[in-house]
């Protein structure tokens, strides 16, 4: 896979605008190449027109001599190969060359600034998590010595790469400097009064660059190496520390705005009570004796979080669970930031490799040494690595009893595997479904079993109730496929666990398996009702309606088992909806309640199925369910709208925003449409309810459609600029699809009114009404699946504006 495609595939969707503009830089290289070719043709034409003048003015040096050596900032080197015969460099080529390096500089600054901002947010979040862990008494002792020592060693060891060509004694001295600084850092953190780990100040972008000076950390290391080769072994450690301190101070006088890593380590070590190294020839033991005249002070011990009481109450499970989830989300954010740094670094490497290959230059090493290593933090990202190790240590101490292996199982994201067998099973179930559907159609039309008998209505309600849920599962699988392949982060939006959730492959497999079961049981019901049972007479052992009841039970059991992998996400979300006045508002609860609005007919089917098997099935002569109780069923059909209405009212009371209250008016209109339909069925001779239903249905359709376009999809806002009537940011490439979807959504909205008011379908027999209602309900579910794609797309764009990639978990106070 080419790097451009891999960058688009691996980039965090919310940070897409903050990555290296790899394609733009490639176009810049193409422009430079075209300018070189163009100027080469011009030079050849000028040489043919004025051969003597071109020979007299031709440069005596070779093109390789025109290329300037690169120190820190790469210079335009491709121009030397196309110097025209008449003299001066070509202005157009200079402009293209300078534009390329300006873009490189702008990319570097933008990426580094974004990295610093995210790192600052991560530091603040770590402080909150550590404070909460201490409040819950999950972390009694925090020792960051080894963690910070690894970070300091990794940062100072990088100097050995920058100081290439050192002799073995010098390298040993440099290793001694690294160990000494690590010890000083450990002592500093051991004497601190807090369990948190401070972030060392980083070198400024311009440190060591002005007046041709090298980096200050390199100055200190070089001076230390030179001194250690001249001093005895017993006092080499103190001399090295003194030289590092003096070199850092001298470097700071040249650039007072630059905070040094090593200087900050030494200053903080001095504040914490460490012995001072003044550069004298006294050994550390002699210095300790000379300063021990006063009362002896005990060495500082690692900070311990005091326990509140010896007999304390056990922390609530909910608080511990939420803190664990917060740690996991925090670690996932650090992982995404590490991948962000790695992708951008590889992008710079790839584009400079392409540049050097095209123009036969050597700019990559110079750019990395002179720019990325000295002016950026995301290239080395040692602060991020240190923060990651600290998080792993804290999590293992708080939730895994110090077992790092067990802690990493919970923290790290699993690698995505190719679902080969999953795709095979989906294809197998789909093929079996096609065969069963063909057999069902043949049996129905040849035997005329479903001839419109009113006795088939209870079974039709049971099969329709589950069949509509299966169709919605198919639509959800298709939606997740579009979201995944268009880099829409639906995992974050719906609050799925990134380590354990269903993909679109699993959704397709579950829907295909339920489809096979639905067709099998429905075919069994049709065959059991037919008269020709010579080979299948054993199916008459049970009443045909019992097959519908068995199928409903099997479907519920399958749905519960299917929810195990996703940790019962659907069940927990449905409970949030049912207890709407008491449960907190969330996007997933509001979204799933909208799905139930499209499935409002299944509440009507559930009531009818329960009433039949609880009363009419056992008392055939006294049927009460066949008499349509229109008011009760209208109330059941409007139940999702009532929940959604309460959610909007609660959101308005909490946020004091007027727009949720306007959205509540939409669901109030839906409730009025359902009630008018129930009254129309109860009093069919009264024309008032018929006229009221028609007016309210028209107003409700217009209200819902307008809200869909403007608020849910973010459309109808651009009237004077392109794209016309669409959003400024679109995740799908083809704009004409948006216009077609807007039109189709309007047409399908007209049929949705009949799904919330099925009693208004007239001029048909009861069985025909049920069949027509089933068709309209299927159309509404397909419309809802189409609506889901663009609603989640709009929510994803809002998250991209806030650069949000992890869940915001509100921790309950201890």
C-alpha cells in the first residue's frame, strides 16, 4: 500500500486536518519537476538560437559545485542542475522550490503545536485520574523513579546519535553523565511532596540555533566529555555535573528565553536538598563530611498517600469501574497520539526521500538533524513515552495488583484481524436464506394458504415484530460499513468499547442467522396450515400458532447471547430510554430512541401477540383481541415519541437551551397524530377526527423533514456558495448523492405517518391492512437506515471540530 493511501486509512478521523499534507507536497515536487523540464527546453532553445553567446556565458563550474552544503535548513539544490546558459537562476523555479520548503516548515510547526496542545491536555487529565485514584485509596504508593529514569536515559542517550564519531572513552563518559542525571532526577522526585510527576520544561524552538550555536544539551554533553577525560576517576562525577551546570548557564545567557532540560534537572535537584557540586576537586564523600556540621536530616522517602482510616469503607464498584474506564480511554488517547507522531515522522521521511530521488540531492538527513530534532517535540516524543509508561504503572498498581502483564491486557487495543471465516459464514447464511425464501414463495402461491383469513393475523403480528428488527439489523450493518470505510468514528459516537464491540461483519452475521431462522419458522407455519402434508405430517403435532411463539422466544434468546460481546450495550441503552426521566441524557440514548420511533409498529404487534397467547388462544369462543382497541394501540405506538419528548425537555432544563424544546415540539406533533388516528378508529363516523388527522399528519411530516435536513444532517445552510444547500465539510465524495437522499427522504416520510397510525388505512380487509402496514413499516426502516448514515456523519464532523477522540467519562465523586 502506498503511503498516501495508508495515511488516509490510518489517520485519526478527528485529526485529519492536523496531519502532514503529503499529497500537497507531492504536487509541489511535480511542479518543480515541470519547471525544470520547461527551463531545460528554454535553455536548449536559447543555445540553438545563440550558440556563441551561450558558450561565452556558460558557467565554468559543474552543476554539483552550485549546490550549497546543507546546515540545519535545506537549501534549494535542484536549481543548480538547470542554470540557464544566459546566467541567473530562473525565478519560477525559485518560487516553486521555496514554496516546497515553506510548506514543509508550515507542516512541521502545525504538527508540533498540535502535539504540544494534546500533550498539555493529557497532563491535566493524568493529574485528575491520579487524584481520583488516591481518593479511592487505589494507589497507596507511587514510585516514578524508574519510570522517569527511563525517560531521562532515552532523552540523553539520543545525544550519542547527534555526537557521532565519539571514541569509546568518550562514550563511557557520556553514559556516566546519563546515569548521574537519572540519579539526580530520582532524588528530586523522591523529595517532592506530591504523588504527581512534573513535566520537565522542553527546549524552545530557537534554542541553540541563533548565532550558529549548536543545541545546549549537546554543549553540556561535549563539555562533560572533554572534562572527564582530564580529571581523575574519583572526582569525575562531580566535575561532570559542575560542567553541565556551568555550560547550561552559559548557554542560557546567550538565549535567556530557552529553558534547558539538563538545567532544569539540576536546578530542581538543588531545590530538593541534593549536595551541591561546585566543580572542586573534592570527592563526594569529602563534600558530605564538610556539610554535615548541623543536625543530620534523614533522606527523603517516597511520597505515600495516607489512608483516611484504618477501617475504611470499600470504594463503590461504580466509582472503581468508571475510573478503570477513564484510565483505558486515557491510555487509548496516548496510543493514538503516538501513532500520530509516528505517521507524521514517516511522512516527512517519505516525502524527502522522494525529493532526493527526483533531484539527486541529500536533504533528508539535513532536515531531520537541523529541523525535526532541534525544533520539534513530536519527533522524539520522550514526554509522551514517559507519560505512557507512568499510566501503565499506575493502572497495574491500581487495578491489577502490580501485575503488568494483566494490566496491559486491559489497556492495549487488540489488533484487527481479517474476518475471513466470518465473511464465509455470512455468505453461507445468505445463500440458505435465498433458498428458503424461494421455497416459501412457491409454497404460498401454489397452496394459497395465506388467503386473507383473520386467524392468520396474530401469527403475522408475531413474525412481523421480529422481522422488522431483523431488517433494522441489516440496515445497521450497512450503516456501519459506510461509517467504517469513510473514516467516520462511530465507535466514539455511540460509546462502544474499542476493545470489545461488534463490527459490521458481526452485524451482518447476526442478521443473516436471524433471517434463516425467520424464514424457517415462517415456512414451518405455512406448511403446517396447508392440507397437503403427506411427507410432513409430523408438523401438525403442534398448533401452527405455537411455531410463531417458539420463534419469538428463540429470537429473544439469540439477541441476548449476541449482546455478550458488546457487553450488553443495546440492553443498557434501552434501559436508559425506559427510565428517561431518571437516567442521564446521551447521544446513544437519543439515537436509539429515534430508531424506536421507526419501530413504533412493533409495540402494537407486541400488545397484540401477548393478548392473543394470554387469552384468545385459550378461549377461542371469547376473543377480545380481535376487537381493535384503537386508543390503547395508539398510545403504544406513540410511546417512543413520549420518551423522546421527555429527553428533550430534560435537556432543556439542564442546559437552558431553547433548541431541544423546539425539537420536543416535533415529537409532540407525532403524539397528536397517533391519538387522532386512535380516535378516528374509535369514532369512524365523526369527520372531525379524520380532518384533524390529515392536517396534523401534513404538519408533522413537514416538521420532521425540515428538522432532518437542517439540524440532524446539517444541510440547507449554503444558499450563495458551493456546495449549494450542503455542508462545507462532506465525508462522502459524490455530492449528487446528497441531493438524491434529500428527495428520497421526503417521499419515504409520507409513508411513515401510516406506521404510527395504522388504523387510518381504509378500503381494505383486516388482513390486507396488516400486509400493507408491514410494507410501509419496511420502507420506514430503510429510510431510517439511510437517515442514520448522514446523522452520524454530521455528529462526526462536530467531533472533528473539537478534535475529540476518546469518551468523556464523568467520574462520580468519592
